[in-house]
C-alpha cells in the first residue's frame, strides 16, 4: 500500500507542478501588458450639419455645406470654407465627459483643395482657451488629405470645440472638409 500511495502522490505532484508551470507562463504573458482605452467621436456632416456644426466668418469669407452634391470624401455630405480677405471656420462640440481627465487626445479632418491653401485645426475649451492647433499648407492635388493635430492633454476639459479654419488676405482660398475625428487615449 505504501508503494501505491507513493506512486499516486508522485503523479499528483507532477500534475500540480504542470499546472503551476502553465499558470506561471500565463502570468508571464499577461503581466506588463498595457491595456489602453480609446474614446472616439466622428462626424462626417451626414446628420443635419446645419444644426450640429457651428459656422462663423469674418471679412470677405463664407462657409457652408454640400448636401448630396457628390463632393464628399465619404457619405453624401461635406463642409466647405472660402476666404478672399478674411477667415471662415466650421466647428463641432465634442463631448469628453466619459474620458478621464489625464487622457491624451488628437483630432483630424480630411480636407481637399484644388489650388493649395493654408488650413488650420484648432481645439478650444468652453472658456475660450486654445488647447491645441496646427496650420499646415495643403497642396492642390485635388484629393482629400488628412490634417492632424499633435496629441494634446485633455486636462479634464469637457466638451472641446474642434474647428477647421481658413484665412486669406487678397488671394482666394477654398477647402472642403469631411470626416472629423477626435480620439482620446488613456
């Protein structure tokens, strides 16, 4: 009986040792892996852009929406900005109430211009503080091009105002906008 007991005990210890090796391997695979979260808001001017987008102009400029005109990058609608002497923007309030205050965020528009233009993306809080901006020159390729901000700190701001802007001083500039996306990572 002691030989049977010893053999049974030996098999049990080998099985427990095998389970311990598997558990250690699983812990080794999963420990140290960062689990990032993402919040994304996207608007492509598809749902009643006249009421969901804020439009403003100054000087000789205008802004509006192409609804079902066949000029959108995706979907049926897009926005547009035009300026000769002045500025125009279209902006969207992005809710960030479900995002932790320490998140890093970035915004993007897809923009199209035929003649080349300096465009901008600006991120504002509700108190009028500029959180981030970029003002690249778009070539006149005629194709929609991605324009992105660098990552910026959310710092608990809710909501943020994401706007595309164009300006001109004597030379006409035109740009189409589509597919605004704001992503926050934590």
